[in-house]
């Protein structure tokens, strides 16, 4: 069955701490991988995406993610978080042209 | 280029009424997807449509829910005889033909009283 698992539902960090959010997926065939962010009261925005090529992907706002095919993982990282990174983060996977499967989300709260 | 547009942004209905949610995809996008986000949950796929065709409706509840994407005009997600459990945020996304990335609208927050 197709699924996306995000390891942490809630994360609390202090500013300048490093962030890593785990994501594992189960999906047959070639996959595209995404991380979306939803700031309070706003809609989903794309942080970064992986389609092919270099498994280390850099996105907006200093975020990056690494695709490890052997582990079916696509973890999100940021070396130093800011208060403005407080949001909910969703890992997602799809195959070409088909529905996107989302993880349950991780709520990040950054203490100023 | 305007993004994906959804209206209304907020919709309040009483139990038993009908809810109609509209989604206008980005210009040049012919694929539309609907997702539902329940409180404390991630987005759940509902339906994938192309112009005048339903491609995948595996996530749609069997009763009361329907979706269309006519040749002209926005995509419509219709919920008949709403119940409290239908209260959620409904997001629409669109993509171009043979596109892998989906672009999301701001969502419609449905509240059923």
C-alpha cells in the first residue's frame, strides 16, 4: 500500500538549533518526493522537491532534504532554525501524474 | 500568472444542506486534484480529474460526494446532505499535462453546524 510516514508529530526547538524531520515512504515504481510547509493560517507551499539526479536537494529558506533510496527516506534538514520556521511540515510522494500521498505532518514550534 | 484559486475560503452549512466548493486551476493546467485535511491529520487524496474526466476517485466517499471538471469553468466538489464529520479544509491542486508537481490553492474551510 502507498503510504508516507513522518516520525514526529510535534517538535519543539530553540532558535539556532538544528532540525531534522524524518520521512519514510512506501510507493511502487518511480517516485517524486516533496516537502511542503503550511504556515499558520496559510496554504501549502512547496519547500523542495526531488524528481531525479542529485539526491541532496536544496530548497527555499535554507532547507534541504536527502533522498536515500535504499532506506525509502527523504528527511528534511535545516542547520539553524528561526522563529519564523514555526509551521507544519508535510512530506509527500507521487508517481508521474497520479495522486499525491501525504504524511500526517509534523508541527514545528521554534522558541524565540 | 495567478495561482490556483478556490472559493469560497470559508463556508458554513447546516446539517443536511449542500456544499459546493470551486477550484480554478492555474492557467495552462488541465489536471485538478482535491484533498481533504481533517483536524490533526495530513491531507488525504480524494479525486483526480482532467477536463471532463474523472481519472481516479479512489479517495472519495461513496455517498454524498461528487466532483466534476467541465470543459469550461472551474472544478466543483459537491457535498450533499452535509454532516458534522464533513467539517474540514478542502484543498485543490492543479498541474499541467505530464506535470509532476502540483500547485495548491488556499483551501476552503467548511464548517457544518
